[in-house]
């Protein structure tokens, strides 16, 4: 086996001991680099250990750069990798540090490396999690129209309520402008409720109460939509195919094809 | 084809390229006019560009007015349009600007134009979204009795808890009056929690803890109601019974019984 | 028909026009009396109209007292009424005002009259709402064990988290005592989040983040329990009784009794 | 019956009157000891009754110690008990007080005694609650992959949003460091919303609005997952098929097919 093939197995796959070890080390370094950026942003720590952290950051970045170049070198179709989701993330993971030589502060963008942690699924039993993720995605996707209608309604409500509050409370009670009032309406409707802006006039508090109760009821709608889709998605359909008409969406308890009436295989 | 008919097609329909283009332009202008009102309410921007924004507002209002008049002119039954939902919204969209000549500040009501954005559904594949909206509406409507009972319970709880807190905490801890305390109870029960009013005595905090836990449990009820209705509404089964084996849980698209393979009645 | 029987029909029933009118008037007076208590608690209004509100309060209380005495007088079994749910509420509705002659401030308890509004269901189509209420109640009742286990878990979590935060943050950051810290834990776990107490040390914020995410996930549990019960409860069972073995919990689509195999009546 | 056997019955079982009485007394003492720790942490109470509380604490601790030693003495396999869940909790319940002789403040850890309250299930009809608890646990366990994928997504989102807010708002608006900003992101996403840190720049408020709406939608996902699992787990149907008509949606308690009246197989 050529060196290139061996490297490919180590870097891209997780079936061999060496490949698995590489992925585990990679994950640890990714985690370390995220913790690094966080520590660097804490004033006290930065003043004391700034120098060390800076050096470590460059060490990791150079390691990632080499890894990126190796990946391009050993893969059979480099451009497919470069333009793939993982390829773009791998590039974005090293860019911020180099960019910080030009633009001050941009190196915080390094936290985009968090997305690289997705590789964790390669070490775990991959397919089950991918399956779970896809099922969730499918459930959300098949309810996209209801969710769109729902958000359209929420956006409209938030704009109108925000403007009304601006007219009722006005800049003297913290509702400085219509956008700020819409921000308040979102904070309230989603039940976050910072309290940085809150109505002070009785009329404003009455409208706010109304908004809260509506928001409380409204949260039931997306929950209902998503739950309904997840339940539908988890219903037991199986993978058997009708031998007569090739239809393949049969319920688990089906004995005959619902499309052509043909008998399904019994050994399923 | 007469000019009137042509105009009708452009303004009211979205099937021809001209009609679609008109709708897209209209949506953009509606969006622009909403952004306009928002910007005008921001003090800094208003001081600098107030003049320009004011002129733009009138330009758009006059455009909408002409559009409104054209709509009345080209439609076959003007009164049906004028009194329809869209007709009233179209009128309300232009009134605030004219009204602002008489009543100061009323032009902010222009944000009602946001509702005009509903026209977006005409450009998208209309029917699927209408269907989604109707299904949601139906789910909410068929659970109206449960929701009514639920809100009756919540309103009673909020009134009684609010009064108790007024007696326990009193005006010296921010619970200035019973309505203000009810406002607090709503803010708490819906888990918004601004923190502008919050209990300070141990007894008050104990009652508040109780209210929060009840509120936490209570949110499960409307969610359960709506989810249950959405699931019931989204079931794809119909009421036909297999004439051969009496099985009756057939999918909507079933032609043959999945249990015995018999042909289902075709007149369903 | 005797006067007593006529009065009974007017006061207790809502089928005759007079009975219906009486109930509507009663509801309006109840609402008025609740609004009255609220207005009285607002300092500004009380100073100006205190005298008038005070007189109105006594007028309504005397009206309710007469109504209560009449109810006892016309009903066939007075003690059954007096000790019934409605009888106790009717008494509690008049007591606070009389009590206020002795104990200052106690008249605010008048808001208990809000519960009298339950009579609204007598005017509306009674049975459907009672049905809806009972279904909700049944759903909650049949999940009582799961809910009990769940709350036991939450209470334990809140006590332990509260104590940990007291040890971590201490009185100098607002966590004055363990009960106060438990109050904070409840405020946080239920996602109310007033912000009157909030962690300031990094360790405290880390634990708080953990509590929030757990609380966020935990809300899914009661929702799931209640939704599951509501769905189960709304399944279409009907009221037909098996003529052979008297079993009465048949699904809507049942043709034969699932207990004895006997044919069910076909005219259902 | 030997003394040891008698003691075993009283201490470990709850079937005899003496055993039940012992468990009830034990629960009351556990509750008392938890209240004790709480009261001790309240400054005012501690100053006045500190001495008494301190003595009571030692009395209860010695009682628990004796109980613990007795349990070891009377049980047949002491090590099995000592290493069991309950054995460890029983030990942890007495340790903090002894520890407080060495480490100041550690006696607050006594609240771990709250877990001992689990014994309450022994007095109540044990099995039904255990069943309820196990069903909940099973529902959560069987959705572990979806929940893992979900939290992975949330953690990533929170890290990236936190960093962006740190860059947008910066230390001068309270976003002191990236960890602090991530803390803010968690507070916001879970809709807790303390308001101790809140965005002040328009860009920050825009991003915050986006995060809130996403968080609002996202809560639907775990709810949907858990609800779906609880519903699946609580279904009362089994897998038996009617040998006469092949209908297969029978309730667990069905003896005859509800469709054709045929006898179901008895060996299910």
C-alpha cells in the first residue's frame, strides 16, 4: 500500500486503529483550540498568559494548515473535497488566525472550528446518529409550509404590536423607536423577557399582558406541528418492495400491496 | 382584450409575466414603506434624513392610492372588492398618511401595511400555503372549547394570585395596585419574567415559586390540546372499509386492501 | 305555579327567558364588582372616587346577600345547596365585605367572586364545555403518577441546585440563604428569569447554564405526558353497550364486542 | 422470629404496621433535617436560634448514623446494601455533619438528604410509580440519539452566537468575554432572559431577536421527540392478528376480534 493510501486511511477514515487515533487526537486539538479562544477573551487571563496562548494558537493553526494541505494531497479528487461541506469548514478553521495578522480581533472567528466537532460522529456509530439527524431534518422540512405560515403570522404580529407599543409608551419609557419596540415585542412574545425595556403605563401593560398570553398560546403551534411530523415520521414503515408493481412505502402490518393488490413477500 | 381586462390581469392576477412582475414590485414597495416608517422613528436618522423620508412616504402613499383607485376601476364588482378583507387592508394602508395631516403621529399606523404582505402567498404556490394555514386554523378551531375552558381557568388563577400578592407584598415592594399585581402574575405565569416587579418577602417568593411551577405545568395543556388536534387533522386515513375483509384503516392513496389484497370500492 | 317555583326557575335555571336574563345580569354584576375591587386598589382612583366605590361595593354585596338568602329559600334541599361547591363560593363572595368592618384590608378578598363567573357556562351551551373541562381533567388525572414522579424529581433537583449555588455564590452575590437560592433555582428552571438574583461568578454561571439547559429539556416531559394523555383521551370511543355482556368501552369502528364476540347493534 | 429479623422487617420493609410507621417517621425526620439546613442559612434565624438548630442537627445526624449502622447490622449481605444506590445515599446523608467539624460550611451539603425522600415511594403503592418512572426513563432513553444530535446542534449554535455577540457588543456593553457571551446566549436561547446582560447596539439586538426566534422554534424539537416516544410507549395495542379476518389493531384486553367477532388466539 502506498504512503498516500495509508495517509488517506488515517486521515479520512476511522476504521483502522491509526485512523481512529488520528480522529480522537484531532477532536481533542479542536476542543483545545476553542477553549483557547475563550480564555484569550477573558481580560484577567489574557494579561497574564497572553503570550503563551498566542503561541499555542499559532501552533494549532499551523497543525490544522498542514492537515488541510495533507487532506488535499492524499484525496483522489481534491476539488470535490475542497468544495464539500467539510472541506469549506476545514479551510474556514484556519483562515481567521492568518486574517488576524491583517484585521485586528478577527481571530475570535476561530470558534467556527466548533463545527469541525461534527467529526465526532465518525468515531461514534456514525449511521445511527446520521439517521436521527436526518429524521429530525425531514420532520422539520415536511412541515416547512406550516412553519412558514406560522412565522409570517408572528412577524406581522410583532411589527404591529411593536408599533402600537411605540405609540402608547413612547421614547420616554424606553421604547425609543419602532425597531426597538419590535425588539421588545420579540423579547416578550418568545417569553425571554430581559426587562431592559418594559411597559410602564397601564395601557402598555394591558397590551403587553395580551401579547404574553398570545405568545404563551402561540408556542403550542410550532410544538404541535413538529411533534405531529416526528410522530408521523416515526411510524413503522418498512423497506419491503412489492414484487408486482415495485411500490415501496408499505406499512409494517401490510400483507398485500395497497397499490396493486399483489401479495408481498412473506419472509420480511 | 380591452385595456381594463389587461389591467385586471396585471393587478389582480399573478399568472402572466406582467402580473407576476407587478406583484413582486408591489411587495418590494410595501417592504420599503414599512422600513421607511421604522427608520423615521429612529431619532438620529429622522434628524438627518427626515425631509427625504417624508417625501418618500408621500410618493409611496400616492402610488398606493392610485393602485387602490385602479383596483376599484378595473374590477367587475367594485363593492365586493372594497368590502373584502384585502380591499379594507388596501384602504387602511393609505389612510394613515392622509390622517397625519390632521392628527400628529398617526402616520406610524402605516405599519398596518405589513398585512398587505399577505399577497406574497399569491406569488408562491398559493394553494399549499393556504392549505397549511387552513389546517392550522381548523386545528385551533376544533379545540376552541378546551382552549376557552383553559383560558377561563388561567384568567381566574391570575386574578386571584394577583390579589393575594397585592395583599402579601403591597405597594412598598412594587405591587402598587391589584391590576399591577395581575400584570405581574401574567408576566410570571407565562414565564416572561421581566423582573420590573418581583416579590421580595419570603411569603411572596413562596407564592411566586408556586405560581411558576404551576405555570410551567400549565403550558403543557394548550400544547397538548393543539398537538392532539394537529395530529388528528394530519392523519391521512379515510373512512372506506374493505368489502372483502372489513379492514378500515386504509391510507388515502390505497387502491387495494393491504390486509387481504381485495379491490377497494372505487366510488370513494 | 307557586312563587317559590317561579323564583327557583329564574334563579337556578337558565332555560326560560327570565332565567337567562337573570344569569346575564348576575354575570355583569359579578364582573362589575371585580373591576370595583381593582379600581379601589389604584391609589389615584381611590383618592378621588373612594367614597363612590365604597358605596357601590356595599350595594353589590347587599344584592349578593339577598340573592344568597333567596337561593336558600327557594331550593328544595337548602343544606345540599349550602354545602355544594357553588353554595360555598356564593357565601365566600359576600363574606369579605362584612369582614372588612372588623379586619382592615380584607375586602380585597372579594376577588374570590371571580370564581362565580363559572356560571357563564350555564348560559353557553353548558354540556360541551363541561365535557371539554372533564376531558382535560381526566387527561391530567390519568397521568398523575408520571406527573408526581416528575415533580418529585424537579423538587429534589431544585433543592440540591439551590444549595450548591448558595455555597458557590454566597450572600455577597444576592444568594442570601438556601431558601432564597432555591427560589432562584425555581425562577431559572421554569425559564421565568426575573434577574433580581443572578449568578456573577464564572462557576455560578456555569452551573446556571447547566440548570437552564436541563430546565429547557425538562419542560418537554410534562408536555409529552399531557399530550400523550389528551391524544389517548380524544380517541374515538363511543357510548354503545354490548347487548350480550354489557361491556361499554367500544371503539367507534367496532362491529363486534371485543370481550364476548357478540354482534353490536347496527343502528348506532 | 429473631430480633434481627424483626428489625429487618421494620427498617427495610413497609408491609407491617411497625415497618410502615418507621418509614413515615423516617420521612418526617428527613424533611425536618432539610428544613433545618435551610433555616440555618437564613441570617436572622441563625443569629437567634443558631444554638438550638445546631443541637437538633447533631441529634438528627446521630439518629441517622444509628439507623445506618442498624441497616448494615440486620441486612443479610451488608456489602450489597452498602454499595447499593440507597446505601450510598444513606452514608452521604450523615457525612456532611461530621465533615463540618473539619471543613467549615460543608454541613450545607446535608441537603443531599433530599434524595432519601425517594423512600416515600415505598409507602405509596410502589410499583405504579416505579412503572411510571421507568416508562419516562425508557422514553427518554430510546430518544437518546435524537437528543444527542439536538444538543450538539444547540451547543455549536450557542458557541458561535456567543462569539459573534462578543465581537458585536464587546466588553463595554456587558459582554465581557466569550464565555460570558456564551452564558448570555444560553440565557437567551432557553428563554430564561435574566436581563443582567442584554444587547444595546441595534446590530446586537437584531442578532438577539434572531436567536430568540430560533430558540422559540427549537424548543419544539425536544418536546416533539419526547412526546413522540411517550406516545409510542403508552400505546395499549399488541401485535396479535385475528385468525379469521386478519385484523391486527387489537387492544391489549381484547378477547374477540372487534371486526368479525372471531375468537383471538389465547396464547398471546
